[in-house]
C-alpha cells in the first residue's frame, strides 16, 4: 500500500497547518506499522515532511519506512523534542490524544484533524478492498465449517472458540472482534457475550463474526434455528430478510447514511416490528470494525464510492429471541456491491 501517497494527501489537506497523529490505527494507516505507545509517546507529525517519533523499542520495525524519525530512549523527553519541531506553527491534534500529552507537548491546538483522517480512511483503495474481500471470504469459509460442528448441548462459548480457531486455520490474522454467539432468549441482546448457556432444540442461534486479513476487518451476522421455527419467529425472520435486502439495494452515492437507515427501518415497520429494531442500520468498516460512515438517523452526508458499510437490521423480542442479518456492502460509482456470499435464507441446523 502506498503510505507515502496518503501522507502527501494529508499534507495537502492541512493547508499549512501541522498535524500531530497519536492514534495507533491512524499511524498504521499512514505508515503500515501498528504501535501502541500506552504511556510512551508514539506520534506522527505531518508538516512539510513527515516525522515519526517512537520509543527505542520500535526502532527496528520502523527503520525501513524512509521518513525522518526521532527514536527516543528512557530518560529522554520526547515531548520536548516534538514541541520544538512544531513551535510557532498552527497545530491540529486528535480527539483521542491524552490530555496529559497535550499539556506535556505544550500545545494550544487550533483544532482537530480527525474529520480529515476519517474521511480519507473511509474511502478504500484497491489494495484495501482486496484485503477486506479476503477477510470476508475467510470468515464465511470458517462459518461454513461451524455449521457442520453445531450440536445440541454445546455452549455459546464453545461455538465462539471454535469459529475463532477456524479463522486462523483458514488464513486470517485472527478475529476482528470478540465473536458473538447467542442462543434463544440471549439473542434478544444484540451484544450478548457468549457464556455457558447450552444449545437446545427449537431455538435460534445468532452468530456475529468477523476476522482480520492484513489488518483489515470483516463483520457478518447470520441467524440460524434448531428444529422448526414457530410462526412468529419465521415471519419476523422474513421481515428482517426483506429489510436487509432493501437496505443493501438502497446503498448508493446518491443517498445519505440517514436515508439508507430510514429506508431499511421502514421495511421493518411495515411488518409492525419497528419497536423491536433497536439499533442503527450499520456502520463503516475498514481498519476498525466501527468507523465512518455510519448508517443512522444523524448522518446527513452522502455516501462515497469506496466506502464499505455494514447493513444489519434486526428484531429483538426480550425473553424470546433475536434475529439479525448483516452483510458488508461496497459503495460503487453506480450503486453498490455486496461483499458477502452466504445465503440470507433461514438455515435450519
């Protein structure tokens, strides 16, 4: 990936200001190196020429980046080094920068660089899309392995561990988030943490899963059922499946995030289930599982070609069941392309 081109684009957007980038994922986006400084200062200073500031423990992995570096050792003051470099310049920082860092750097920021970086990251290039497509493919292959593994009496945690093991066996870096597996009434809680609840016949299984490939994430959800579903569950499933189809087909550079959310939500409401759809329609995804742009009522920005978003309507009936279907969708010049291949039909196991 051409990280130098990304740095040049950022510099051009700064309009003479200097940016201090401290978020590890943003530094990774611009350098290809992931470094969590924790209490140690790791910073990318972007002005006329980029400057990377790292503690000595990251010396070896950053030598080949082809940019100026300050490699500091315990006992030195990297904050003073950066402050001297940016003194007298208008400075933009990140909202996530620890306040203690701002104080020690002696900065009086003129604003945030977050919107510029977020917008850049939201539009994926061909190499990013290749990595994300591979992450989707590996995750789906692993999910198909899971279908043959499901048995009554297994716990939610058993299935989550098995699926995450399959990610690695099939070539992923690892899971992109803690896998969500919910049985029966637990599925009414969208972010349920898998536990020791055992699978029984005649109940739903919601699996929200994803893996990373070359740093990029995937995020997919499917709902299964053991045995034969009752009429309420099945009609609710058909409603979610229709809403998900409407949501995917409505993704377009001619629509805003809020418009996609509204169209998807209306499809659920036509079935009288609107009160059970309790979260936004979706979110952007890339290096992070949740990033811009968001498909919710607040996002009045138009989608852009190169955005990748999830479309994941759901219905959650407390103490009974939950249903969610989620795909990753690429915004194209003319509309959209669904990156997932798994069936949307209800799978009985």
